[in-house]
């Protein structure tokens, strides 16, 4: 099973980084279900994703992208980031 790290952005410019094994399902959850941070700032658009062979790798990458250095990486390397 593949795992994905993804970055979504809303029309106000807020960015959210997450990881999942099913991006389509996760995007539907962000945009349709009322839970957590992303429920307050809908709708979300997928702007970037990476594929990993293990959840451990995906979680490590997600953690990095949520750091200050990771946020800088997003700004410099992701279109619309």
C-alpha cells in the first residue's frame, strides 16, 4: 500500500499538510465533513503530493513539512505554496 503526504490550500491562502493512504477520500473528508482545523476554512484544493512506500516515511516527511524549514521548502518549491 502506498502512503501520500499532501498539501492543500484554501482561497484565503491557508495551507494544511497531512498524510493518508487515500487522497480522494481524504480530500472529501476535508471539504465535506465537519472536523478539526480544515473544517473551518473550506474549500480546500490539493496543490502538491508525494508518494511513500511506508506510513513511517510519510509521517516523517509530514512532520518535516510542518517545521519552519519545511514551510520554507513549501514556499520555494510548491506552486501556489
